[in-house]
C-alpha cells in the first residue's frame, strides 16, 4: 500500500501554514521586496517540474512552483491587509 497521497497531503497542509506565517513576517520586516525571491523560486520549481523524470517528482515540484508563485500575490495582498488593520 502506497501512502504517497497521505504524505503529500500532510506536506501541503504543513507548507500552506508555513508560507502563511512566512508571508506575514517577511512583509512586516521587509515590505513587499521578498516577492522577487518567491518569483525566482517559483520559476525554478516550475522548470524542475517540467524536467522531472517521474510523475511524483513532477507533482511535488509543480506544487512548490505554484505555492511560491501564489506567494508573490499574497505579499502584495498582505501589505493591503496590514494597512487596513
């Protein structure tokens, strides 16, 4: 019995929570400038997803690509939320 789905689900849950905290803290400390790092990480992960030899690795890299790319948007949204508070 393979548990890759369960492991991946736990990984997704953990990373979404971690990235939420990361975006909030980075925006508070540095403003929106960290968006560049998220963009570069997202593009690199996207490349690795396309170049991956197996579907499992492609899925893992693809998820990380879009997690980082979504964080670019969240950096700017967090600035708006912080200003409204």
